[in-house]
C-alpha cells in the first residue's frame, strides 16, 4: 500500500460549526427533476436468491468496543464492518448504475475528496426508494447488521450518490478525509468497475474511534470491493474510514443509511448535519428527526408499508 497520500482528518468540534456557516452561505444545488423516467421498477428478485456473500466481518466487540450502543443487544452481536459481495443480481447492479449515472446531472460540487454528490436520492428515484422500503432488502441488510433496520428517518441523510474524479495534486492531501458518519448503520455500494478508475481505495481503521491516529497506517485496512455492486457495511459513527483520491477515471458509489427502530439511539448531531445542509435548512429537519426517533418500531415499519422485522428473523435465514 502506498502511504504517501495519507488522508487528512475531517473537521470536528469548532471546525464543524465553521463548515455549517460555510454551507449556509453556499447552498448545494439539488437535482431539478424528481422523475427519471426509470425503465426498471424495483423487484425483490433483483436481490440474489441465495443471499449475499459476507466476508471480513468484525463486530463492534472485535473492533475493541466494550459497550454496546443498544441496551439488551450484546456488543458482539452488532456488526462494525463487513464486506458484502453479490447482494444484487447483474440486472439489479445495472439498474443502480444507470440511475446513479443519470442523477449526476443534478449533483452539487463538493469541497471534500468527493468531487460531486447527489443527496436525498430516495426523493429522486422511485427505484431506490422502493428498494430501501422493500422488506426483503431490509431483512438482508438487517441480517448483516445484527439488528432490525429501517431507512434512516431524515431524507437528506438517508441516501447519497458520490462521484469521485481526479483532483489536482496540490488538493489531494487537503481533500482526502478520514471521518466518521453521523448515521450508525451505513451501506456503501461501489457501482464502478476496477477498470473504470485508479486510486479511490476504501480504507478503514481497524479499531475504536479513541484509538484512531491518522498518521499510524498500521491500523488501516483496505476493503476488497472488486466488482460493481460490492459493498462495505459499517457502523459509521464508530468506524473511522475514508477514500483515497481517485487518480484517473470516475468512481461512483451509492451510500445508504439505516436506523434500528427498536431503540432511540442515534449518533447524528446538529452540527454534523448543518455542515452539509446549512443552519436554516437543518433546524426543521433536526426537529423532525428527533420526533421520528421516538416513534415505536411498529409505527416506523408501518410508515414504509411493511410488517416489522424482528430480532428472531435475523437468525432464521429461511424465514
């Protein structure tokens, strides 16, 4: 591994407040059209019938955490990081590639290592919205996570498409960012093939947030995301991770966030969200999020039109 492009650390503390003020003054444009005229509707058979292949799994306990984020759920029952292969059929991957490529037209420029990004994707694509609300899809992701999941309650923070392009050499150190996510349960789906770009490796710190050192590359690991549709599942708020600068081509990924509706635990903070959306837009979204997190699991599942996923189902693959 080449360590010359050590990724810098994303702003925290007061730095987050400064980013929120900057985002307030420089609003990110949204895609102009809700309807993409999608030719393919979501179907559950776009998931591979035999289920995904999950490798390199480490629980939060194996990453070094001793305390679980959820009461009555063991720290070794919750996945901290896992590589997911063959979640979708080839047709499913192709549909996601087409939709995400077309949504780039409305993407906003980013000051981060991400060159461009489109947020709130479930409000722009019925396919991705229906996928995230599919009980079969949610059950598959819940089994990877170790807890039942629903789509993250806040639309803007629920789904995002990232488009990475080469940056000038003088910007790569500045814009390569180690960070944790505001949301807890996160699925990063890479939709570009290995021949489409060079660089852009997905790195993560094999340890707790408290033991992270951006200069100690001995704790860094590279996720093996080799084919379009491969994904990395992470407990995003407790795992430092980052993407190395893309050196050539384009790297496109779809990032989906989830929430466990049986607990009110949530790691998102006002200033984390405001650094993306600006302060005025974040205030109503933040209040709506706090309200949504207090709904019962039954109500949260009812709002997306499916029967609740139970803890018991997670251990019965034939259910």
